[in-house]
């Protein structure tokens, strides 16, 4: 009888371990709406280290995984700048993170990021996820991939995950401004009507 | 030169070629609705509603629908495996390569790529910016990253948001037999 109990315990332990350490098999990979998002300390194109904690007066953040080399990311560059210009003054700055491995994508090297930020006149930090430690925690799979965080007393809560709007190819043909709607609703203290959206993007590598 | 590309593509597109030629002739004679880019395309350009029938065929084949683009390096890497499977298992497996290249890339990148690589599988373009509407209709768990592949028969279907090796692809297709 005792042996059976021990055996049973062993099986439970093995099962728990199997599930606990295989994030792809569970929902543990990346954030869901309502999760607390981790802070980070990543290098900006100006050489300074940036973390969310430095923004004392922020009400939230638009953390956007983007890069130089993805046509979709490039198509959205001007719209990302516009988001920063619209919402930074309202307490929700854009924080752009480049998640790719520059050894696999030379066009996303730190120096190329600096060039791109300079050429486009990025008004927001453009950070490199060196060692690729941050994007897996967020669960970003592609560029561009937006996470709207709301700053609370005890951390930053994920309020929206997804696309910037519903038309990558033509900013003038956009019908639904997903991110703007989400930020506006968050700032107004309203529930966010569309919390996740999807768009085609370039796999993060 | 353009005619040559057209002929090569029509041959490569196989059994559906007649319909395509008819359609391209038809659209060439009709007044273009928004712009003229589709008229000059020798391969089919669909919006999602147009693509849908290809995702729900009820014959006895195993349909492999690969979502790719010329700018997607992991897609280009796995493309030869899809080509190889389509040729080795012709009759059993039908491979369709759905390009998500943007309109500005069709002539500059996509058509030259198809010609250079002599792609044998059917290539179509999905041009539908309302991605938030159609992505979940292809698979509810698809984040939108490519490469991505749908494999289906009339009885079962599975979706893969990942790149394949040749061996993995063959093994996965075998599970549908």
C-alpha cells in the first residue's frame, strides 16, 4: 500500500514537472491580457539603458516589437512615430524593441538600428533585445507586435496585444485604429473593447 | 519576355490553368475597379473570400497550404521541401503556395522569384489587408507570423505556425493518410 502511495506521488511529481517546464505545451509562453509585464533594461540607439521604471510620470506604455528588415514593420514606421507623438504627452510613450538576432538578420544590427532611427527621426527609444531575453517573456512572435501596458501601483498590466490598425498597406484606408482605441479607452478608465487583434508579420528570429 | 513568363506560369499552374487564363482575359477586358495591377498579374490574386474555396476542398487529396512571402527568409528556406513533397507525392498531395507579398513586390520580387526557382506548385497571392478578420478564420491560434502551413483533408485539418524540415513535413503529411 505504501509502495503504491510512493509510486503515485512520483507520477504526480513527474506530471507536474512535465507541464511546468514545457512552456509551449501550456499558456505560460508570453502574456495574456491582465498579466503583469516584466520590466527590462535594454540599450537604446543613443547608447543609454532604458527601463520602464525610469518613466515616473507615465500612465502606461506602448511596447512595440519592431525591426528594420520586416516590410510590415517598415510600413508602420510613420504610424508608430504618430502614436508616440499623440500619446507621449498623454503619459503613454512608445517604447520600441528590436527582438531579432542580428547575426541572423544583419539588417537589424545595432548600428543599422541607429541609422534607421536617425533617418526616420524616431521620437521614441529604439531598444535592442540583446540576447533575446525580453520578447519571449512577452510572447511576441512577429514584428510589428504591440503590447499596451497600464501602469498601476504594483506593476504594469497588459491591456492590449496585437496590431496597430486594420490596414497595413494604406494608412488612409484604415477603418479600425485598434491601438488608438485601446489607449483612449484605457486613459478614460473604460474597459477595452477589442483587447487582442491579429496581423501578418515577420517571425522574430 | 512577359509572354514567356505567362506561358511558364500557366504550365506550372497545371489543371486550373484554363480557368486562370479565362479569368485574366476576362479581367483584362473589363474596366479595372480600383487599379490595374491585378490585370497584369499572371497568377491569381485573391482576397480572403476568394481564397476560401482553396482551404475547403472536399476531394480525396491531402491539401498542403503554405503561407509565405519572398521577404520571409525562413519561408524561402522551407519552400523547396514543399516543392519536393508536391512532386514526390503528386496525385496524393496537392501543394498550394499562398504568397503574402505586398502589391508593390509582385512584379519586382514575386514573379521573378517564381521564374528563377521554377516553382512547380500552384502559387496564388492573398491580398487582403483586413488581416484581423481572416487570420482567425484560417486558424484561431495563428498569431499572424509566417511561415505558417495548413494541412487538411476532407476529414481533418491542422495548422502549424512554424517552419518545417523536409522530414518533419513528410512525417506530418503521413499522419493524414
